[in-house]
């Protein structure tokens, strides 16, 4: 059984620009971008459900192969592509900024690409701490292939991100063999146990204020300020999260003629109240010459 959902494209939205950000590393195992189609498998109620997303006219079309409710999948893609946001105010702010006024044309229609699964988002941050993006993808691939579930369709294998209950029981030596550092292996297993025991979840974070979300997330070993802000930006569509200390953000600040200090960042970002997460993301995009953007 298959189902199809059509979503009207919001203003200032480019599916192709979003696909460019999603199709950036050959070691990405959780989705596939091919011929303008984004494909991803979901694990829903114990069943693997393959989905394909593409644009048709003024709509985003989601084809679902499998018998399942569509609400979870629709919510995922709405968050992944930030489809419920009108970014015209952000573009107005960019257009009058002396250093960023090229962005509305250069990145026209780009949305903040989300990571709707909070557990996956935190794990990705742990994996990527203090290593380059290419190596982070290699490590993630080893973990996904070893602990995730998979579905094969038309010669391509689609993987799901490992469940926290699986990773909570993972052998640390197995992670070390995948090139996790000793600390990262401890962090990942520890965070997985926090999720498995119900001490950490998206539902617990959702109702909190921005500051309380940061305070709550950073109370867990392995989650620092950078990870907390990244999670709020990518998982909760928080409009004012700045990943202070991020090497990509620092490089983009320097590229645009600014210093990378927190004071300078706050000064530059001040006119973008309500759009600081978007400015962070667009600054990452500005470094995309070699497809090394931490999305």
C-alpha cells in the first residue's frame, strides 16, 4: 500500500537549494538524493517505511511506501525543511546589511535544514566534536551500518539511525574500533542510557524557555553549550540559537571581515533578533565551496 501527500511550497522556498545542503557527503547513510528526489526510510511501529520527496509545480510531494499513518512523516519533513516558516523578514534584514546583502540572491529559498530526531541530533554533535566533517561522516557511517536497521530497494540500501535502546547496550570496545575516542564512546553510551531511562527526551525539553533548555541539556555529560545551541537550532527551530565556538561560524565571521570573539558575534547578530539561527546557517552556507558545511 502506498500513499501520497502534497504540501504547498511556502514563499521563498527552494527545494533544490535545500537538496544541495542535504547531498554533501558520500558517507551519508540516512538518506539519498538522486535526480531531484530525496529518499529516506523510517522505523514506525516496528516497520520500515520508505519515503520519497520531490517537487511538482507549486507542491512538495511525499510518496510513502507502506501502510502507516502519515502525521509522523509529515511532521518530520515539515521540520526537516522548515516548511512552516515565512523567512521574508529575514531576507529584509539581510538585504540592508553591508556584509550579508548578497545572501538572499546567492542562497535564495534555502531553509535551515533540521534534524528532527533529538537523539540523532545529539549523537551527531558528539561524533563531530573536535574532528573534521569528513571524518565525522565516516564514524557515523560505521555506527549506522553496525547498529541501525536497513531496507533494500532497487539496489540501494537505506538505513535508519540506531535506536537509543540499542546504543545504551552497545559495547564500548565496538565503538572504539569504529574510531570513537574514549570520551565520545562514554558520552554516546551515557546519553543513550539517559534516553532509555526517560531522563532525556524531546518532550522534556519542548516546554522549556530558551535559557532553561540550555541549562537542562548541558546538565548531561557530553552536552556542552555548542551542542545545546545546535540542538535547539536544528531540532526545535529555535530562532535565536548561535553555536558559539563553532569552527565554521568562526571561519565565516572572519571571511566576512569580522572577528570571531563572542562579543563580536553578538554585535553582528544583534540586528537579527528572531533570525539568529538562520544567520548562523547562512554563514555556514557561505563556506560551502568544498561542501564542508556542518548541517
